[in-house]
């Protein structure tokens, strides 16, 4: 049987809650002020605490701060007659589970209490989350522990010792360069150079000289001999990023390097032999570019000896908490802040987001959040995500006017849209919708009722 503590200076409210919660099958204790409540917490273990926000001497927020040292395992729900976005932020910062307005519907409160107690494992889950991050599987500079990324680790481990050319395929922001570096660092060439060049980021007129070098006097401005990146990578690895953007004329010259291991500098007459491993990467469909004759078929097969497919972040959501924690620690150190964690609701928003920009977008979101955050934990209001489920292709920069914004309304709107999308995708099945949102059925039902969505569905 769950132990619940009710703290309220209003005798009528205390008696009402004691009767109602006792009838629900809970063991209930009451206190009229914070000191008495804290005294009870020292003597007993509580699973849940319901506390009024506005009380003389010590208010609900201050009680919440003090109770964390005495009974850190208890979930706390704040009751207030003046709910606002500011109330939510203050409560979240101090670790409250949730808050509810005092003119609550009895069923709403029952559902909230039930939801909280059903999720009594939140503290344990949070501890488990921290442990998982500390024990996170990594490979080189890559981080993740999902089945999808573990398959990539295993493939890297197999191919690293070979000299075969590798083509890394994946959307932008999935970490293709990290894979290339992991292969190099775990290969016999690890003590030799690792050279990176973005084939789509350099003008065609300069790219050839960057790759192959030039001889003195070969063109205006060539005042001395200059080795190219293939020479500089001798004995090591060269990583050709965005290989799909390589101009046609350079595809021919690259093919020669791949086939014969030789090339010539611009303006040079001698062949230069080079021992280099080539790893290429692209976010394009090279097979399709071969079909439309914009990429050489012979070069494609020479580069694509061993393909490595990197999954998008939306297909490896299990890694989001691990990556988020990593980036929080990285940017906390960079910005000289003491942020070490992320609130469970903020993490839930990240888990629901589709990340069109993949890991790079997640890193940008966390960097921005750490820069904006003033507490020691990342809160939902500092996560700048697209609020439109149909428009997750770009993050929004929200504008705050002089009058400010209604944070609680914005968060409710965001939550409402995702629930609507899940219900639509599940054909109206709340059970399936809850699974899609990774929450319990009771939690979904409570949220639907709280947001007034049930009434709108009935009207339709």
C-alpha cells in the first residue's frame, strides 16, 4: 500500500484529501505546516507528497527544496490556486513530479496520483539512466549502445585491419567522419596520417590542386612545389567526404589513384606512387547517380568495396539519452557551468522528436540549451524544437515579445499535437498511441483528459 503525505494549511482541504485518497486504497498522513511535514518525513517513508503551494512561513517550493534532503525518493505534486508557467518552471527546477490547480476535477487528481505511483520507479529509472550513460558502449569517438549502432561497431572492428576501400552511407549529421576515424584508429595505419577533405566544400578549380598538389609555375600564383593531400596521407588514410559531389573530371583522376596507386601533380610529368587507404562517404544515393550517369560506375564499385550504412538517429532512439548526457557534459565544461543532467520531461520531448538533422542537430540543441539554462538541469523551456509534427525538418527560433510567453500553454500545445498525431497513426487506439509515445496507457488517458482532447473528439 502506497504511503501519501498531504501538506495543506487548509483543514477542509486536508480532510477532503485524506478521505478521498483513503477510499482509493492509500495510507494517508496529513500535516498543517511544513515543519510538521518534515518531521513526519524523518520518521516515515513516503511514496508521494501532495503539498499546497501558498502557505504561511514556508511555501510549497521551499518545502520541496528542504524535503529533498530528507526524503529524496518521494515524488512531489504541488497544488496551487494560481497555476502559471512560472510555477511550472520553479517546480520543475526543484524536482517536482507535477502540479495541479486547486479547482481540480476529482478524477483528474485521482489519475495524476495513480500515474505518479505507477511511475514510482522514476527515481530508480533516473539512477539507471545515469548508470547506463556511465557504462555506455563507445567505439573510438562514437557513442551509443543501441542494436543498430552495435552492428556498426562490429563491422568497423572487422574491416579496420584490412586495406579495402570503404564507402560510408548515411544522412547528414549521422557521424560518418567519426566512423572513418574509428576505422583508421583501429587499423595498422593508426600511427600514420588521417587526412579529411570535403569534396563538396571546395571549388572545382582548387579541389584538384588540394588533392594532387602542383608544380612551381604550373599556373599563376604557383610559386613553389606543393604536395597534395594524397601525398600527405601517404601510409595512412584519406577520407573523402561528400564523394557524390566530386566533379566528373576529378572522378577520372581519382579512379587512376584507386586502380594504379599513382597520380601526377598539376604541371608535373612524373607519376607519384602512393600507399593510402581511401574511405569515402556520402549522404546521396550513389547507385542512382550511377544510373543517371552523374557518377562513374567503375569508380563507384572501386570505392564501394565494403559499404557501411549509418542509421539515422530516429532509428536508434535508445542512444538519445546517452548522447544527450555526453553533450551536456561537453558543453557544461566548455561554458563553465554546473549542468550535469536533463529533466525527465525534457528527455521525453527529445525522445519524441524525429531529429531530421540527426546527431549534429541533437548536439546543437543541447549546446543551445546549456548556454540558455540558468539552473543545474536542462528544462523543457530551453529545448528549442519544432512544435509542428508535420514540420520537423527544421528547428524554430522562437521570438519572445516584451509581454513574454505562456510557457504552460506552449508546452500543452506541443504535447497536444503529438498526442493527436499518435492517435491518428494508431487509428484512434489509445493503447497503440501510448506505445508510439513511449508512455503508459493511464498516462496518455490522463493527458488527453487534462488537455481537453476527449471532449473535442466526442464533439467531432
